[in-house]
């Protein structure tokens, strides 16, 4: 079934064509005036537009030009009793899908509509594929045979068979999006699209448009209609990454979609349906967010029907060696270089590190080591400068300040403790401290270089 818009000033033709197409199972919206059609939100939601050529207020070619000028790519079929080569050429130049000469047989228009709707569907699938590829996770597979990871995989198998909303919780970098994709892949929706929206990266107005789409002219810069992620992922799964960062007004609209399965594009009054399974992720304690009135209690209960909690990497240290080997193999394959291996001392160092950035931090360190390694071995001295090793200076923040502490030491202790609080997230750390991300990066780089020089001096002295 396709959604068809018919524009024809002649009542008999318009009503006849409407009956034919509805009889074929299509959803039809008919207009007698192209100006009225252009002002109706239903036009932007249809799959195929069928228009007469000769109309008093605006002819079919001008109507088509106006649509294409607005950015509409909806297949356009022109009907005319005055067919000529010149008319056909002009229609195709303006982007018409096809034209059909009156009078026509019902089978003829049905075939043209079927072909046009198929093109529309293909374009939509391509759009979904592009959007889906934007969100592909960089970790690789869910790797690890620790008791914690076996429990996570068992949870995934159970929740995947349900249609209920899933809430994946865990620190930054633990692989929450990877779990969400595993749930989708094991579900009955696996053959349908899975799209992702990073809620923390968008302002409230942009997030609303990204989720629900918008009509042309809905706000400054909206020069064309745009479908939202709910509409594009119909029949599939939508991942709402870092849902704790969604503003209260958008939370209210999310609650309605989850409860009623319907929404409106920004700037539209047309209600649309969406069969979408939502998976949300967060690195925060949402129950605490609710108590602080920063997250709606009703939305919290709606999204946390099936909770899955990911353990931090420090709580599954036995998974570190297989994870590191996986990252190294993938990186050397990508770079086209000879295989490299971690020495026993390097593995031991990784296993004993506290991993504030979790799996993402491990991946970054493995990539850096694989690229910079000159031989076929990665030893501990190579990776040690890149680890944020906690020391006694961190403890000074929890004790009363006493004379004798250097300002530089206090600054470093404060920065390191804030990094731990935000799980190694530099942007959040810098914002909390009131400094720039670049300034924070320069300080961390200097401390790593100092630590590397100190370690080198100690080795030479030994």
C-alpha cells in the first residue's frame, strides 16, 4: 500500500481516480487546487503525487517546479489529455517520474503508480541505510568470557525476544551501543533498520527535529521537508544514546511516542504512526536524575522495562587480554602492517590499570601502540606514558588542606579526580573545571611526557 496524493481540478476525474486507487488498497488524499495541496502537510507525507497538467490556478509543470524547488523528491506522475513530445520532455526535465495520457485504463495508471511507489520505497531504504551506517559502533564484537560478560549475553538473549523498551546502563566507554546493536540483531526486527541518535550532541530543538522530522519552513534553515529517525526506523529499532541529556519538553514528546506510537513532524499537524522499538542508553543513575527533577518519572518507568547493566572494565579484568588482542588484530589488518603482540609485562600492566575510560580507552591505547610500534612487540614502557595512573595526590582532595602542598600538585589532583568522576570524558571534565578542552589536553600531555621521562630515568639508573 502507498500513500497517494491526487491533484486535479475536475471533480469527475479526481473522484474516479480516487476510487480506482483506493480499490487497489492505496491510501488516497485528493485536492482540487494545487495551491491548497502545497499548503497541506499531507502532501509531504505521501509516496506518489499524481497531478493533472491543465489546471486554472497553476499548471502541472509549474506545480512540479514548485515541489522540486522545496526539495521534495516524491515521485511525480503527470496526467494530460494534451500529450506531446515537448510536454513529456519538459516534465522529465523538471524531475517527473512519468506521464500518462488521458483517457487511460485503470491497469495503466495502476502500473505507473506501482513503479513510482517502488522507487519511493527504494529511496527510503537507501536513506535508512545511510543513516544506519552513521551509527556503526567501533568496538567490534562483544568480547570476553568473564562471569559478568556471560551474564550480559544471557540478558541480551532474553530481552531480544521481547518488544518492550530496553535501558542499557553503564559507565562511558563500556560498550552500551554495542549491546543495543546485539539486542537488535537477536530480535525479530533484525531484518529492519536500526538507527541511532546521540541525544547529548544535539540542542533540544535540533534533537526534536532529528527524532520526529520537520516540515519545510518549520524553523529558520528548514528549507525542505525532512523525515525523522522514528519515521525512518519504522518496523525496526531506534537507539537513544545518552537519554539522560534529553530536555524536559522533548521527554514529554518521547513519552507520547512510547505510549501511543504516534507523533507529528515539527511544524505539522498531521499525526503519524511508527512501529519502533526503543533502546535507550545512559551513563547516569536515572533514578537519582528523577529525584532531582531532571528526568520524568513516568518516562523513566517507560524506558526501564527491561534494564541491562554493563560492568566497567575494571570489574572484568580477565577480559582485557582477549579484548586487547582483538583490537590489535583489527588495527594491523586495517593498517596493512606486520602482526604485533603484547609482552607479558604489557599485559600485566593493562590488567592492573583502573581504566576510567573503560573499553574505549583500551581500544585507543591499543591503536596508538600498534601504529607507533617499530618492531613486533609492544612492551610496558610503550603504553605506560598513556595511562592515567592514580597516586596519593588524589587523596588530598578528601583530606583537609595543610601547608606544604604545591599548587601544581593540587591542580593535577583536582583534574585527575574530575576525570575519574566523568569516566575519562574530557569535554565534561573541562566544562566542570571551567577550562577549555585544549587546555586540559595540553596539561595531560605534559604530565604524560613528565611521567615517561621519569620512568626512563629510573630504568637507566637501575
